[in-house]
C-alpha cells in the first residue's frame, strides 16, 4: 500500500510552483542536479523529472527539500520563490490544506473509512500519511473521478439515516462550490466530524450554517477559520434497508386535514 499527498492550494498550479522553486533554489546554491540529488538522497533523474514537471515529489521528500533550502514547507509549495521573494513573518496563517490519500497496487485511490471510534483521532491525523495508511479502506469502481472518504455517522440528527450509517463523501477543494441545501461531512476544530445539511452559501471564509434533517435539533454556525475539511455526500452504506411508504388511509388523511385546519386557525388568530 502506498500513500499520495494531495496538496490543495489557492493556486491550482502548485506543481509548476514546486518545479520552479526546486530549480531556482538549487541554482542559487550553485549545485548541479547531481550534487543536489546526492545531498538530499535521491537519483539525479528524479531531480530532472521534478524540475520538468514530469513527476510529483512525495510529501516526505517535499519536507526534506524545503528543510534543505531552509524554507517552510508552506512557502515551498505555495509561493513562487525568486529573487524578489521574501518569507512571510512567522505566525502568518497560510491558506494551505494538505490531504493524505492512499492508493492500491494499480494506483487507484482508495476510499478510507473513518469509523465513529476513530473520529477523535482523525482530528489530529487527517493530514498524516502514516495515520491515513492505517485507516480501513476499500474501493468502489463507480467513484472514479475525485477523491473520496467514508465517515460513520452517529446520533439521530440526520434521520432517516440512522446512527452507524456510512456516508461516502467527495473532497471539496473549493469551498465556494458548496451548494446550499445539500449535505456534507464537515471536519472542524470545535465540532469534530459532523454530517449536516448546509443552510447558506459560503463566501470569503465567513460562517457556514449547519442544519439537521431532524427538526428536534437547532441549526448552528461555524466560522471558516474553524473548518479543516469538507466532503460532499455522494452516497451511503447502511444495514438498514428502506421500507416502502404506506398508502394513505382515510384516517390518516382526516388527521392531516385536521392538523392543517388547526395551523390555519392559529395563524389567523395571531394576525
């Protein structure tokens, strides 16, 4: 089993940035491709492949290269480093999310499963390749395009989906693509892993309204700075099979009409 790192940046051309940075920083140190390869412990042919954008360095190697050039990993894979570049002051938050994904022997991305009992650990290990490699994983051929992860939900806030249902979510790279009224798995610092319906459009890292399908639960909001990952629900796995909706009876229709009349009378009295 191998691990890939999917680096999500505001600038989608991150491979071009990495390639340019390796070449610029190598030449700034006065190193040939062979000398650089010897010092970071890789083959010279790989250096050429990285600089020509023919291959993508793994995350551990990216960290090694960034350390070798004495730049942060955030700057190395986000910023175009040239003669005019200057590192940001420490403490300045980077708009960077790193996602670890595993692949099978045929280089197909697995769907990693985050069980309920692993939700707390996932908060700390979601970007750690070693942690992700230990999660249960499976592959579904109908989910070929995109990156997917499965989350076991708990509680009754999203009925009729029961506690223990597994939601299969597609990774949302651009949070501006989030659609109001649809359901997502949201990973946040304060709420952990939750499955909710989105109640508003997300703009400029402002608050996101999360709603339950069970009316017993009140909606609430979380700030964009609190959110770590978002996965759009694409399917679910459950041991509870759906039951057919019973045909309406005369008694049920009468009860519905009575309830409607009471509601109308209440509205008229309030006016």
